[in-house]
């Protein structure tokens, strides 16, 4: 394992000739090099004076849509999750955290990051998955029971995410010049969603004021499909 730390001894574990379908063992392909796409210093103040450090998991990567910025090449959707063991102040090492802190400590949601052709991060933002629920309309009263449920219209880049309608484990699919997404959530139907990305190009070809939101196109009402992470594919004839 010391000679292949990224593989965790998988080649030797898969070397046994028995236990595989039709006697065909899996093949382990080591990477020539690895590039981190993590969003660094992902600290989020979710409630008053309560900050959690998030780690990113389960990325889904697709080509960036044209016109976002000159250097924008890749888009990644990732789950930002507070339940991890990557820092001394994470919830797993704070068993004395009481309500309502424990509710905020289990926060997770989806972020969208943009990279150039060399996988340098150009920007990131939180995904707004349900605009009518998550975005506060100007001129309307803010509900007093939870001021952290919604965000103000026009927020961009690394804003404080809303607590309502959190979604995670998004999967990206590019078809033509458009990006689509599926994701998991506790209170919504599985569906195919159009992913909108906007931003302002910077003088060096990057992007700022990045915003990402989804528009539901095709909900799936079949009961057996609920609660599952869907995968969509484009057929060879483009249908």
C-alpha cells in the first residue's frame, strides 16, 4: 500500500481468481497524476455566529457551456458537506453540540465550480435549485421564524447558502450547448433540470459574479424512482 497509496492495496485484493462474475477480475488503472478540484477554505456561517467547515465530495464534471468566459472549460458540481472528519472543529468531534446547532452542523448542499483547461479554479457558487422557495423577492416581508431560509435576489459567488430545499449529489449532462442536472433531495420529485450559469468575464478571461440556478423540465412521478440518484445519457442518434 505504501507504493500505491491512492489505490489502497486494490491490485492485491483483486488478484484472487475466485469471486468474480465469469471469472473476470476488475482492472485497476492508476492515474498518471491527480489534480485537486476541491474548493479551498469552504467555511460557511449558517446561523448567527455559527460557522461550519465544509468538505467537498462526489464531483460530476462536464464541459462548460459556450459564452460563460473565454477560459471557462470545465464545470463541476460537488456536494459541500459539514459531516466529515477533515478538521478538528467538525461536528463528529463536537458531540456536545446541542440543538439548534446540531441541525446546522448537518448542513449539506450543492456547489458549482468552474475551471480552465489546466484545471485552475476560476470561480464557484452555490446552486439555487428552487428559486421561488430559496430566493427572497424584494419588497416582500422576511419570515421571522428562520431568516436563514432564503437569500436575496442577485447573490453570486460564495454567498451564504439558503437552508431551504437543499439538494446534493448533482449529476451533470451536457447536450448541445446546454447543461442539465439531476440531484437528490428530501422533499422533491426526481427530475431532469436545465442548469443556468451566468457571470461576468474578467480581463484575464476568467469569471466573477458567478450564479447558478436550475429549472425543472421533466419531473418523474413514478413512485419507484423517488429517492434514487438518477443518471441520464444521450443516445448515439442524439435523442
